[in-house]
C-alpha cells in the first residue's frame, strides 16, 4: 500500500516539476497564435475551452488502454508500478507533450509530417504508411470487442455483425462531422466517467485496506505465470503502453493541437492527460494485484495469474468483477460503459486521425464533406475487412508497432531540441530505451523472429547504440551545413 501511495504522489509531483522542465525545453510561447485561431475552418480547426480539450485528449489517448494493459501488466508483479511511474513521467509525458506541441507549431500537422521535418523525407514517407496502418489497426481492435460484448447483452437477432454495422455507422459520423459537434459533446462525458471509475476503485483499495504488493527488491522479478515465453524485458514495456508511453497518442495529439488557443495550455492538456492516464493505469494495476489475493492478502499476483488463465486472459472479465465488487451496481454499470464506450471512442478518433494523416500527406483540404468522404470510405472498407481476422493476431502486431511509433516520435523530438540549441537528452534518453524495447521485442516475440532472449537483448542493445550513433552523426551533419550556410551569408 505504501508503494502505491508514493507512486501516485510521484506522478502528481512529476507533472508539476518535470512537466515544467519539458515545457521550458520546448519553449511554449503564449504570444504565438495557434492553428485553431489562424486556420479555423469549422471542421477540424475549431477553438474549444481548455477543460473540454483536456477531457477529449484524455479519452482520445486512454480508452481502455490504461485499464486492460495495466491488468495484463500486473501479472508481472510490482515491476509494473515502476514502469508506469518512470515511463509516464520521463517518456510518455515527454512524447505526448512534444507530439502535441510540435503539431501546434506546424499548423496542426499529423505525426508523419512532423517526423519528416526533423528526421528527413525518408522517415516522412515511411511514417505516412506506418501511422495509417497503425490507426486502422486501432480502429479494428476497438470495434470487435465492444461489438462482441453488445451481442451477449442483446437479443440473439442482434448479433455481432449487427453491432459492427452500428459501431461503424457511428465511426463514420465521428470521422466526418466537425470535431465540436459530436466528439466535443460526447467525449467530455465519457472522460469524466473513466476518471470517476478509476478514482472510485482507487479510493476503495485504500479505504478497505487491500493488500497491494510493495515495490521492494524481493518483489521486482517476473511473476508472470509463464516467465520464459513472456520475459519482463521487453514484454512488460509493450504490454503496458497506455499509462507509460504509447505511440498511438502521437496520432491523437494533432486533433487537439488544432483546437487549443494558447501554447501555454499544452502542458496541462498533453503532459497532464498523460499523467492522468498514468494514474488510471496505476490504480488498475494495484487493483488487479490485490483484488484476487487469498486469505490475509497472500500471493495476490499469483492469484491474479490463476484467475486470468481460467478466464482466457480476458481483461474485460477482470474489469467487470473488480468494479462490481468494489463499487456495487454503480461500478457494474461503469464497467459495462467503460468496456463498451471507451474502446469505441478510441476507435472513432483513430479513423479520424487516419483521414487527416492522408489528407495532410497529399495536401487535400478537408473543409468539404465530399473531400472527407473520398478519403474515409476506403478506410472503413479496409477496417471492416480486418474485423474478420483473429483479434489476438491484430492486437499483437498493434502492440509492437505502437511502441515503435513512440520511439520514432521521441527521436524527432530530440532533433527538434537540437535545432533549437536546447539540451536534447530529455527526449534522447527515453528514445534510446524505447529503441532497445522495440528492437528486442520484435526479435523475441511470437509475431517476430521468435529468437532467444540472449540474442534479443544483444540485438536490442546494438540497435539502441546504433540509433544513438546515427543521431549524433546527423547532428554533426546539420551543424556543418549550418556553418556552411552562415559562412556563405
């Protein structure tokens, strides 16, 4: 319990202290007119109140990610707490702030355009394809689960396919309508519900004295029921993405970068929503580790593993039983709302972001409904076709590609700091770490090369060092080019 409380405090303190460090490093300037003001079009560039933007951004990046990922990550034990706290403050917060504010500085540009400016044309072209694929995968991942659950709660004639059609119909509306007409009205409500659910669970854990494991050296080992096939590094760092660091967030930040009216709002909206998500993840990791504990709080993580094995590693089942038990009927209603509504609200903005990413890449204005339809219809056709593929396969590939995207965005952020003659290490250090995670994961994972961890760790270290060397070489080249230009001038 003590470690849990300290972790919560650390996240809050991290926002106020390290969040300001990140803001100063970027150089937020309240005198610069934001894209929402300069480029207002009534569709995607729409000024909105800060509180509403925060809740929309929070729900955009969260959904069920910090709940499901945290529950699955809790199967590794208290090491999950360490990753959530340090990952959120020093990696996720940096990633989310820079991805949002760099978009603000570049007219609300999507992530491939921002990355391309700082890492080159090759990265821009790659990221255009990579990010759209990732966004479609997110949309698919977060439509099949809710459709299946709704089918179990409704009459037999309302089967999964019926609910797929209904959810996709909503997706189309959310993708095409002005951001303030549907997303701006619905998201704040669901964002509040997600926060209330998490804070309610957290309060019950503390009040009822649940046996939350402590972060002590003897507990910092891989407690997963199958540690050989799921090594702590790198699997934990991919399993808990939302709540620590997630590349998906960088695809969502441009949506709100087109709505903020003052650059000084960036720390509260981008870094702040990441910390809020970290708090949600921390609470759910603690709940999962302690709720299933035996008499006298014995072996909570072991019991969690047993319960998840018995229920097919179904995190939705865990959410339902924990909420219903801790919060009663209200908790049960919130659980159902969360498991159904939260993923849907991540999926719709995924498709909206995919539309904007493609539009940005071909410079195709989106002020007319016809233009939006031309891009959106093929996206939904592809998305629906992917719902026929096994969900677990789609999810596994999403997990790795998600963290790979976060890695690229961190390197781009580091290069921005270099260009501004600022210390780049606040972005470079997490970029190095996430490079090692991404490379190692693809080497050892079942959907990757399936090699041993000894090979994976070696390749991961080499990959991270190589990325750093290439980055430093690129810095030298840029500085040389600047010197040549200044001498010619």
